[in-house]
């Protein structure tokens, strides 16, 4: 009876240990998958934005060919050899300048009338490409989009097509072929592999070269026959990738497995095993963007936590067994002393083994904590470098105005020094002394200009201190003095008698102020009399600076995406969309906040909120 009771208790403990380990494994795995899902959604946003931006750079190009009268004349008179030569040369130069693969013009029958590659032996000129879907779509609805492999050189690319219309009828179709290879190279440096599949499940873009032109699902005979007719993939074999769904998590996320016997692939990523696949359709295209996150780290972490939970449960169960055994042995001490000692020794050995296991697990956790600390330091260093890069970008924008401001004192120095020499020769020392004093004043002025620029460019320590805010605003306005003068902007700035003192880093605060005032000047670039208002208020231990412009204000889309990385309302080439993101990060480090909205009386207003420094 006692032995049976002990055996039942041990079996119950073993069951509890197994259940606790399994439950911990499932919970840890679910938490890890949820974290991967959040990270994957962010990556989907970045990848989708980069692809849309890459295609959008060339979307306008086919339609602009209708503005070239020589192209329309060629389509109206295709037999004019001189017109053909002019258009070929024009398309060749346009292709070189735009950086596209090729540009060509087709008549309404689908025959190429002129092309940028007319000099090469494999030129498109004279080819009949009426079978291509982008030509048929353009003739039907006015424009066409198509990804495929060229039938002449075998280069994959994205085709953008638009009709070319005369005064009364359609004369032909303009086609621009764009390479997305550079975009794929940029994807190859990220942490998780990404791929883009067309509506038939064919992988057309991928960070892993071996996955390109494979299929995510089996192709039927009808689809393969359509590929043979359109020559979309130029008779490629289109082997299956070997991707199989395991579990659907919803919201475009699912657990998949990629077979190890798939296409031979050399990659920095794991290309087989279990992945968290997150997919999203790309607007304006029938394509689907998919990010594959490796589950190996999630499984490893879940196993570690399950082992810890099982060990803890085993210790608790062992403690219960010890209590039960001691009570039973106390009742039978006189009859079973020797057996009790033996069981006790065995129990102590098991406890020692479990203790060693716990020590090893504890050391592993300490190593993981140290690794996370190192990762956080690396992230902080990267953020500091981004802030410094933002300052250098602002300095680059200010350099023209500062150079112009320094040229005037330099010219005056040259004139005054020459005059001083002549006055000395004439013996007019009083006038010469006046010129030398003026030279000293100009040198001091140049020193103040370069000193402000040097102080702004220096790398900040990042330590918070008491900063006089009015002085910080004056320094920022001094850096922008030349730009404000050129724009004719009126700065309405009042500093209260009790100047507010904030707890922050002066150098980084000036960077934020330069960015906000510079954005206000950009918003009023088209106004005849631009005006900026700077207003202070203090309440609840915080100081708030309102920077208001009198421009057109913020659109609904801009207000919703103000602090989104790489979002900008400025023309291409005039901004990266990182200024407000960097500024918001700097202000958060100070314990404050930055937000923007539209003023009720018109224009945009940005509010910078900072904690007040404690009174001395």
C-alpha cells in the first residue's frame, strides 16, 4: 500500500511537470509568434513603401512621350526615315538620362516603330509585340502594367505602357521597361527574407536569388498555356518553391514550412524549415508581398522557458514527495530506519542534480540579459548617429546662405585693408585707425557666424541640463538668418520677462528648433509676405513653444503621417522625410513631446513641450 501510494504520487508529479512544461512552451511560442507578427507588419510597411516608391519614380514617363511632337509625327508617318532616326536618338538619350532598361514606341498594330536600343543588333525596332498584355491593356483602357522577362535579351523588368493620342485618335503606345534589381539588392541586407508573387503565385521579386521565378502553388495547364502565349516568363521552368501551409493565424499571417529539397539556394538566410509568413496585397497591382520570419529563435526561447517551468514544477513536486516520505518514515522509524536513510540519500542526490540544472539555466538567462543590454547600447548609438546625420543635413542646407553672409565681410575686409595702407602712406593715421577698428568688428562678426555653425555641428553629449529657451531660439534664428532674409519672412517672437529654463540638451534642442522653423519657411515658400509666430506658455511643470506659420496648413494625409519615417510632402530630392522623426525622438529623450496640427485661423502650428528645470 505505501509503495503504491508513493508510485501514484510520483506519477502525478511527472504528469504535472510534463503539463507545466508543455503549457509554458505553448505560451512562450505564442508570445514569440505575436512579437514576430508585430515586427513583420512593420517590415511589410517598409517593403511596400520602397516598392511603390521605386515604381512611382517612372510611372509618369510613358505619358510624357505624348508631349514630344516628333514621336506623334513618327506614328502618323511611320515611313519617314528621318523622323525614325530623330525619335530613336531622342529615346536613346531619354533612356540614358532616366536610368531605365529600354524605352520604345509601338503603333496601333503592336509593331515597334522606334526604340532606345536601336543601335544594338538585338534592337526591338520592327518587332511585333502585340501579344504582350501591356499593349492590349493600354489599347483598351489607356495604360498597362506588366512584369515579365524580355523576349530578346532575357532581362526581367517591369513594363509601364500608356497610349499616345493625336488630336482625334490613338496613334500608338509608349512603353518604358524598368529594372527592379537594385530594389532586390537593398532587400538582401535585411533580417528576414521577402518575396513578391504575381496573381498566379509566381515569385517575381525576392531577397533570396534562388526563390526568384519559382511558384508558391501548383500551376494548371491553362495558366502555363497563357504564359507560353504571352511569353511573360520567356519559357522559364517555374519550379515549385516547396512552400506548405501548416496553420493559419489570421490577418494575413500563417505558419508555413519550406522543404529542404526545394530549389538549390545560397543565401545568408535560412531557406528551409518553419517560417511565419505575413502577406499583404500591393495597391494598384495584382501582386502579393510576403515576409518570411524564421521561427528557430522563437522555438529555442520557448524550449528554454518550458525547461525552466518543468524544473520548477519538479522541484515543487519533489518537495511534496519529501514531506510525504518524511511523515511516513516518522511513523515507521523504528522498523525502517535503514530504508529511510537510503531514500534520504537518494533524494539529496536528485535535489543536487536539479540545483545544478537550475544554475545552468540561470546562467543562460544572465547571458541573454547581457546580450539584450548590448543590443540596446547598439540601438542607442545608431540613434545618436542618426541625430548627428540630421544636423549635418541641416548644415548642408544652410551652407549657401552662410557662405553668402561671409562673402560680404570678406569683401569689406579686402577694401578696408587696402584703404588703410593708402591712408598710412599719406600719414592719415586717424582714418587708418578707423579702418583697422572696422576690420576688427568684421572679424568678430565672422567669428560669431562660424562659432554658431561650429557649436551646432559638434556632437552632443546627450546629457540634460538647464537651458535658457529664449537663447536657444535666438541661436536657431541666427543659423537661419540668411535663409530668413532671402525669404523676406517676418519673425514674431516674444520672450517673457521670466525667461523659461528647460531641462534638456541645448545642442539637440537647437537642432529641433532649426528643423521646425525651416519647415515653416518651406511651407510659406510661395507667399509674398511669410510670417512665423513663436509663442511660449508654462503650466504644470512644463513649458510649451508654439511655432506657427501662415501657410496652407497640413492635409489630412499629412496630419495622419507626420511622424512616419520617409514620409515627406516636399518635392523629390528636397527631403528624406526624417526631420520630424528625428526631432520627435530627441524630444522624447528629454521627457517631452512634439505634435502638429492646423491653427483655427489658418496655417500649421507645431507644439514643442519640455519639462521645466527645477528652481535653484
